[in-house]
C-alpha cells in the first residue's frame, strides 16, 4: 500500500509532509482534505484521526499517524534530514517544538485570517502580530549565525519552520525586515525543490 | 559538570524535566527561575536561552537546550521511556506535539489564570474551557483503550501529558468526568514517584 497523505494544500503543516516525502523519494498519494469544507469532521475522517486534524497519514501497513512534525520525524528516520549527532538532533527537536508553540500560533494564524478568511489588518489581534514578529526575530538571530536552523545542513527543523515562514507576508509580516530569514527561505525552497 | 535545570516549580513543563531526570537516575541541580519575577528576562538567562523560556537545561558538556519535550527526548534517548518500535515511537511523538498545540494552550493556560493569577471562572475565555474539555475527552478515548498513551508501557508521552492534566482541576476542569484519565494520572504519578 502506498503512503496516503490526508492534507489540505493551503496548510503549511500539510505541505511539510509532502515536501519530506518528495525529498526522501517516498511514493505517496495526496488525499485533498479541505478543512474549510469540514472534510476533517466527517465520520470517515474521524475514524482515522479522532483529533480531526490534518495532516494525517495512513502508512504503508495501514496504520494512521497524525501531527505534522511527528509524521516527518517518522518518515525521515535514518535519513540525512535528521542529524546523527545527539546534540544537533536535540536542537532540531527544540526548533520543532518551538515552531508548534511559539511560531505557528501567530504566523500561521495571522495568515489564515488575512489570506484565507480575507480579514483586514485592523481585524487582526495586535498580540498575534507582536508575537509573530518576536518569532521572526528569533529565527533571524539564529540564521545570522548558521545557514540552517540546526547547524550546517538542512534538517527537519528547516522543513518545519519554512512552511509558514515562507508565506508570512500573506499574514502581514514583511520579511524584508529579516534578511537572514529571507535568504534562508530561498535556500530551503531550493533544497526542497518547492516550485510554487 | 552536573545537568543544570533552569525551571519554575509551578510550571508543569519544567516538572516534566525533573521527573524524567529522576526516573532515569540522572543527577541534576535545579536552578529555580521564577517566571512571574521575570527571572527569564535577565541578560544572564537570555544568554542561555534567547527565547526566554523555561525549562532550559545546561547539559554536562556546558551546552544549552530548551523546550521541555525536546529536553526529555534527549535525556531519555536509549531508555525504556522511548519505545523501541518505530510506530510506537511515532505515536509517542504524535501525543507530544499534540500536547504542545492542543492541550497545554488550554489546560495549562486556564490553570495559570485561575490558580496562579487568582482570576475567577467568569474571567476565563469560554473558548479555553471548551478546547480544554475537548483535549481531555480525546485523552479519555485513548485511555479507555490502553493503559498508557503510546500503548502498554509508560513513555515520554505520559510524562508530557500528565504534567498539566494532573493539575487540570486548578484550572476549573473536573476530572471526575474523565474516569480513565483520572486512573491514568494515578498510574503515571506512581510510576514517576510524584510526591506532591
């Protein structure tokens, strides 16, 4: 059985899984699952993932797995996308947990409201923008020092963080203020062969 | 050099690291870092963790690491707290990422406002309570099926999820509604020898 990826193309979390599968040469079938059409609320989908969230994958053996970062860690096990050095691997995980707690809830949520729900800038909570800029400033400080987040080479930390950072402008964040982040986005897009 | 844990005793995220070190028999020194006294905003602390968050550890070799779940994954590497089976390990990670995104922001935040900031029930956003109950209901469904979150044995998923679940009542969540969760909390507390 081929890997099934239940995902929504507008979701950075879902694209992380697509890019990782492609980078690793893992064959997959994309099952477009439109969150705004409530495709994650059907009994069929909830039987696969009771949390009702995408991405969710069904592995080759038929078992389901959810949470974008858990999925890409599973797919990439033993590959060069996970550093062999225990400390570098731990730093990669640090960035991945930080992404879900301190980056996605601001950068991705602002973009959801502005770009996908067509809200105006004045309708966005100031706190979202403030914390989103704090997250971008933290990325900038790291990327002034190293070409990739966990060090010298591309890792899953870059896959996880680039997903919403590359579309941060759709949430009203101007990446021109963060030149090291902007250069890193281009580097990671090239490494992952992201076309659109 | 002994492992240094910069943590705040009232923070479940920090206690995860303490419990894991104790379970594994890793010697450590606790550096009490009071968030409400802005001890995470001093230049000294920001030099160790620019994100200004606890827990942060300084490893035996002097290198820092942050994010509770990344820290416990690093400390527990190669131990029985991480399942050897790749799929069970992936499910453990799924719960750990879900905790930071879909559990902690509701259960821990409600408890922070009620218990630590002494707010009344009516001052808590209804959305926080609604999503917190949804998270508890999801745990209940899993724990009706398996004694621990990733299967038959204690793993880091239980360490991560018990931290705020065991004090959910301090945020206004009545665990009597979730009997499987309540029994699991007692099991995990016994396994981790949590005394207080």
